[in-house]
C-alpha cells in the first residue's frame, strides 16, 4: 500500500475517533463498528437502518447494542464487505471452529441486501474477489456492465476451489511418480479435529503428501459433491493410474470418535521399468547392459 493510501487511512481513523461505535449482536456473536461504515452503502439493509433519518426507528437491546437473529459466523463476511468492499472467502476461520458453507454466506448476502458485481479483466483485484456494487469509485474500479447475483459469483469461487483441489491431486500424483511410489491413499474428514489428528499421524512418514494438507475439511466438502466426477476425470485424463474415491460411513476416526470420511486410493499402474525411465534421463547414452 502506498504512503498516500496510508495517510488517507490514518486521516479517516482520526476523523472517526470521536464517533461513537455501535455493536451488532448477530446470533450471539458481537461485531463492533461505526454507523458510518454501514451507511456508506445506503442501499444495503444495515446502510438503510443506520441512516440518521431512520435512527428514531432503531430499538437497541441496551445502549448501543443491536440484535439480529441471523448466522453470526457467516456475518463475518458481511462485515468484511462493509470494511473492504470485497468478499474475502476462506476455507475456515483461524480458530478452526467457525467453518461456514458457501450456501450460508449466500443467504446472509441476500438477507442483508449486499449487491455485488463481477470485476472486469483489468480490475486491480483478483478474479476470486467479489466487490460491492454500491462502493464509491475512489475505493475500487468497477464494471457496471457486468452485474451478477451473489449466487453466480459464489459458485464461480467454489468452482475455482474445486479446480485447485484437482490441480493439487495431479501434483501429488506426479510427485509420487517421481518418488517411485506405486500407491497413494488419502482420507478427508468432515471434522477439523480429525483432520489435524490424521495429518499429525501421516505427515512425518509421507513427506510429499503435504500438497493436500490445505484441503482438510474443504476436501471432504468437494468430494461429497463431486467424487464421481473427479474419479471420471482422472480415469479419462491419466491412463497410467487407477483412481477410486469412496465414502466411509460411521467409522472410527483418528480422534477415537465415529464419523464419516472420504478415502481416495490411487494406484500407479506403470512399474517403473528401468529402460522406460532411462531414456528420459542424462544417462540415456551411458546405459550398461
């Protein structure tokens, strides 16, 4: 970020230092912000509610606390919209207990009336970012000609995650081939504690499996929706392997509890014949019979 932008941010914070904050209690989770952060986007639900002309209709719980009976975990993404103008999606929060689905986020976007637009190819933001349609020009570039519902953009983001998962599997397979492995087996759990216990168990012995580590719980979600399609993709594009994905129901997990998980089994059919390998190496002209 440039020094100019830093100065703008500092000036904005100083200007707001005298403004009273409000607390949004969303489903029991509290978010503290300024009313002006919300009213910057007057067409949204919160932007409308907290405008000065509507203050008389507000009914706080106590003092400056306002309650909304909505999904408090998913509301985190709504607040990021107001603060940054971008939908900053992640697989799960850092505290590892607040995982929310894309469907849950979509419902909150619709409820709080957050209009979004898909950025053009020349935008300064990444393709995966979603931006507020109502945000001012000095904070973002926007393409008025490409409005899209939140659901379309969320599904685009989810599709990108599926492709990243497939790319990681391909990288894992090639890495295994480079290590002369003949079989790969991985498990994807729906529970974060099972994911962590599983990786703690297998990581020391299987160094290159780290490629799939970022896809813990999200890997389970992807396989739960697309396991058959992913299996067909690998069987069609990589004839040198056999690929199988199965769901295991109500089995003992690494934490000692019973739960569900997906198991991926990949068998590398080629047997790493010496003559087939040597022709692709610097040793091709130095073969010894």
